[in-house]
C-alpha cells in the first residue's frame, strides 16, 4: 500500500466519524497532498480497514487501531 493509505487511516483514526470533506481538509493540514483521497477511502473500505456509514468514516478496530475504549460521541 502507498504511504498515503496509512496516513489517511491515521487521520480517520484521530477523527472518527469524519466526512470525506473533513478528511480531505485534515489530510491537507497533515501535509498529505494526494488528490485521490476518495479513492484511498474506497480502497480502505474494501480492505475492511474503514467503515463508512451515512457519509462518515471510522477505522475498524484492528491492528494498531485496536483500543480497549473507543470514546467518541457518535459511536
């Protein structure tokens, strides 16, 4: 996977429930200049790394993103 893929997962993990627009803004704030962010999100969703519901994205709680507590008001 490209480095941007992992960086996008990190952005979503830090901002659970974010929309594509919010993720794009946050990614640019983190220095990710890739313009294919929607494609990366789709790829991550098809790989079961992300969950999309109602236009919002969450990282699946696996691997390095597995937490004992997922403290977010929209979960």
